[in-house]
C-alpha cells in the first residue's frame, strides 16, 4: 500500500519535469492512485467479504491500467529488450532463493530420517529444475514484439504472467517444508497434495504461457520449438494435477520422487530441443 503511494509520487515527479511523458504519467496517476486509495480503504473495512471485494477491484485496476495505456507506454517509454527481462529474472531468482531458504530454516529443528532426507532432497530438485527451464529460455521476444510489431497484448501477458509464477514458486517452498515435516510412514492428506501439486503445475502452466508469448517475437524457425515446449509443460502440469484430483494416496517420498522426475524431464526435453544445446544431438 505504501509502495503504491511512493510509485504515484514518482510518476507525478516524472510528469512534472518531463513534458513529453505527461500524457502517459497522467493516465498512470489516475489508475494507480485509484488503486492505492482502494487498497487503503480495504485496510479499515471490518467485513472480510467486503475487504476481499475491494482487493479484487484494486488488483483489477493495478493490472488493467498498464493494459489500457499499453500503446502509449510503448510509444512514450518503450521497455528495454535486455534490461527488463534481466530485472524480472532477478526477482524470480530472489523468490526461488527465499523459498529454498524457507525450507531450510523451517526444518532446522526437524528430526531427520532417511525418508525425510530423501523427501527434502527430491523436493529441492523441483525449484532447481524450474530455475533451469525458466532462465534457459528467458529472452526479450515479447518486448521485441511490442516495440517492433505493436503486439501490446503479448507484452502485457508476458509481464503479468510472472505474478502467478512467483506465487507458485513461493507455494512450492511451503509445500516442500510441509511434506518433509509430515509423517513419512502415512499417505499425505488431500490438502498437502493440492498445495505441492497445485503449485508445481501452476509453475509449469506459466512456463507454457511464457513460451507462447515468446513465439510472438521469434522468427518462424523457432515457432515450432517454442510451441513444442509449451505442449510439454501443459501435459506435465496436467499429469501432476491427476494426483490430487483423483486423491491418490501416496507416501511423501513417493510424491516427491514423481514430482522431481516430471520436473527433471523438462530439463532433458530442453537439452534435447534447445538450439544452443548440442546434447543428445549427433
């Protein structure tokens, strides 16, 4: 909430000192000030249901404002093709690190055994795999599509889809900690299945969308490979969701093994199809 007001002040300062940016900053000020006011009001609302409604309205304004001024933003202040993916990638890797640190700190006083150790080891391989497939394919294709071809929707989709990605990565860290600290001799409850499986599948689905948004800026020669990657991620995410949907009663170490194998398989596919990797190729 406080950061939103700071952001509004910064846009006000830019519009005041740079006349060419005023049409853009004026629209940002209207949208983000409205959202900030709604978020502030929600903090003082006693009704939980009304608070959730205000959060939804505030989020809609926050996400909708860049979309409504997309063309003007690209024209007035086009995003940097290399700098913006680097900044967002840095945020993603910070979230990954915090998730892993949370697992380690949460299990500091845990009574270890062979099964819990295997669960943690297999579980930590999941964010490592997601790290690989994200950073091995991140580029500025979506930004280039917006700057050169005017495809604002692809750029906004690429930008906004990182929100569920970081939420999923954070939930993965929580899920691994819960699974590793649970009784390793009995099957996991449905809530734990949904937490870890839902978060991993969410990250895979997001990766698929990121591949599809990159298609918008790539040459035709790379279209098939990007689409193939997206299909792999979607199928893998659906396979993982089968576990909680059908309520499969799995021991924690078995569940971690399945998820780790599915995620590691994404790396193998990436090594097989990525144009910059020569492994598995003659």
